[in-house]
């Protein structure tokens, strides 16, 4: 809605738009220390965020995690490594180097973060130079009482929506159970796979158990769905040369029957998994609260007890 766009841009004025013309903010990508390290970013004042603002003394810290430099299958080599000549802004073999936000600048062989300076160059914990593509499946149902009736919020009278949330092992924050798109993988496949791995612990299941889960999930993931967001994500792992982008998609179980029999079990990167009641009081990882708010608007569900609080703080 226009209201969301206006709120979003007023609260977080930054020089970029996502594919829904919503300005995205850039604050978690400025935090120190960098995740999983003692590395402090160079401080970037608000008026120097944008690349179009000249800043001759800008002196960012260079950092790429050892786990990335070790050369795992999900990571690129270093820019100057022999034989590595990535094709930025296009599909590069199986690796998608196009941004969901359009063309990005490549300077001295390195892609430049479209949302502006972050105080850190290199790739940090991210595997790819440029955009690192993720998928976030938001699986929802209505909260119901013991008789199976929808539960309305006592103040707003709107029905309460629930979503499957995981508690991330790396930072302890609650989040949507998403993950990275594998090279050559379709986004729809990533959404389903990540949900299975993180919320149903499918990697530890027997082939029979896995087949049963697949059958149940097929109904949910093959129905009509709502693409909540496509674009840049303000993520604490972002750097000047590598950043997160995601496609967040809502799969809604209207009757509750599909998800009722699915045994939630934390797996992969998740420490815990559970159904969480949605409201503005939720504190979630990265930009996830914003995605969840858009889902409540789409479904006409409860979000805020304060009628004047249309903006996500």
C-alpha cells in the first residue's frame, strides 16, 4: 500500500528503491562489530551514506572471513585470483549476479553496494561478490481456539495471524526460516527446501519420513501465494562489495489443516522453531518485521493496538 511506502521512506530515507518502489533502509549494515568477528566498521555519517556524495577521506576496513577465503563451494574466489573473471549484472553460468534492484556499479573490478557505504569492504561472511540471493518462505495460519474458531485481538477485533519462526543459532534472533539460493536453483525450490530444512529438520529424516513431508508440503507450496518483497535486504553481513537480496513469499494455510499435522522441528541453522503470534511487538532479524507487516496488511490481520501507528518503527 502507499501508506507502507510513505512510512518506510519517511522512517528510513535512503537513495534506493526496491521493485515495489519502497525505499529500503540501511542501518543494520552499519553496525559493529561485524558478525562473528571483532572487526569494527569505519563509521559512516548519515549524510555520507550515498556514493554520489563525495568523501575523499573514506577509509573502509577490508575484511573477508576465513570461512569464505577457505574456498567452500558456495563462495567466489578473490577478485584478483587467476582465472576468476565474474560477469557482473548478468547470469554468470549457474550463478545469478543480476540484482533484483537493477544495475549496480562495478568499480576497480568490484561491485558497489547499491544502498551506499557500509564502512567495510571485501565480502565479510558472504560468499558472492555483489548480490547474494536468498529466499524467505513466510508460512502463515490463523490463530484458533480449542473449538477451532479464529481468535480475534481484543483491542482491534482483527484476527490474529501466526507464522512459523525460527530462532537463529548465529545471533539468537527470531527470523523467517529462509536461506541462500543454490546456483541454478529456481526460487520456488529454494523456498520449499529451506522451510523443510530449517522448520521440519528434513536433513535428519529417513527417506520415508521425507516423502511424507513432501506430500503434505506440496499442497501448501503449490497453491496461490503472495510475493511480499523482492530486493535488497538491510543485513548486518552486508559490505561495500557484497550484499543480501531476497524474495519473501507468503504461503497461507487458510483452514489450518495442512500445517496442523506437520511436526515442527528445528534443523540446519535453527536453534528453535515455533508458531508465533504476529504483532508489531515482534522483534525480528534483519528486515523480517517489515515483511511480516506487509503480510498482515494483505491478509487483513491484526498488527498494532495503536490505530495511529501505521508505520513500522
